[in-house]
C-alpha cells in the first residue's frame, strides 16, 4: 500500500538516475586510475603516419594544400569522387607515402 507514490517521489531522478550516471563515471575513472590508462594524446606514439605526412609537406615532397585523406589507402565513395575530380591537380603526389 502506498508503494507507487513512494517509488516515484519528487527526488527520484536526482537521487537515483543522476546518482547511477555519476557512479558509472566514477567507476570508469577509478578503473582508468587503477590500471594506469593515460587519457592524454601523444601524437608521436598514436599517429606516427600523420607525422610522416607533415614532415613530407614541410620538405616540399607533398603540396601543403593537399588534403591528408587523399594519401590514405582506404577511401569511402565520396572521397573517391573528390579524388577523381582533382586527379590532375594532385595526381603525381598520390603515392607519396608508398615510396618508403
């Protein structure tokens, strides 16, 4: 008797819903700390291929205005169309990353 009114009281969401979300976030943070997961981004470790593209652009081997995704091996359909439209402009540099 009286269970529905007690179950859905005025502070239900602030106590239980937001408390559950906060508990999940806190558990994730504690797990990251416990196992030593770094939340920082080190571009030298995680994206070495992007550093290679930037060095080649600095040296002048690749034009500075050439988009980086044109150098990727896998492209989606819209990128293939874009590349085909600009083949004459960037065609000679398309395989610049394969030279190594």
